[in-house]
């Protein structure tokens, strides 16, 4: 019985020659048509995922900055201009540079090459807002966004009083009343 089935199986598949060239071309054409239809529909989801990642990065940075102000900054936020490196022996206190503060929270903000970049491979920028005495009373972090142009309608920013928002970073924050100072980028590159 077993030998009969084995012989029948061999005779059946011995006569098969495989796929013809025409059949293979038809399959490739069908796959190409499906790809051409689906790719444009999936691209907006890719951009939305990038926006979501940038918002997540900025939310993480916001948490670290607010924690610093409450615990070490005596109510004031980090300054800019002197990027440094955080180590376990760093003594945190008022007037720390944003790079040290964010590194203390695990964000690779170096102020030089190798620092964190947004999902479009551009740097983030931290902008301090100071009062008349030079105290940093507000802040914002921005990403140039999809169009890679700071101040465009696709740029993203977050601050001490704004949740992630599309558009141009205000020169004066309504809540803090501070005036924007010189910014510092996450990897030393200039904002596009």
C-alpha cells in the first residue's frame, strides 16, 4: 500500500516542470501594483510616527528640566553657553548648563557632535527665557520638524508653559514673561 502511494506521488510530481516565465512576470507585476497603491497611503503614518517620537523626546527633556528646577535650580531653569559633561561626581546646583542637566537624566545632549537629534536628523535647540536680572525663568525646546526649517508650520516646540505645539517658538513666553536668550543645540550643529 505504502509503495503504491509513493509511486503515484513520484509520477505526479515528475511531470511538473515548475513555473513558467510568464507566470513569474505576472506575479511580479501584481506585487508592483500593490506596492504602488500602498506606499502613498503609508507615508503619512511615517511622518506621524516621527512627530510622535519628537514629542516624546521633548516630553522626556521637559521632565528632566522641571525636576532640575525644583530640586537643584532653586526655581530657576538651566542656562546655555557652556556645554559640559555630566559624571557621577558632578555636583548639581543652580546655574548648570542644559547639557549637564539633560545628561544627568540620560539624554545625550552634548552640545557637540554625537548629541541627540530629532527624527529628521537635525538638532534640538534649548532656548532660555530670562528676567531683567539674568535668571532663567522659562525655556523652550524646538525641533525644525519635517520641512527642516525652524519657524515653519511643521516645526515643533515645547516649553515650561506649552505642551508640544506646531509652529514658531514665541520670542516672549506669556506665562514667564521672560525674553529669549541665545539657544544651545543638542549636537553643536546650527538649527536649519
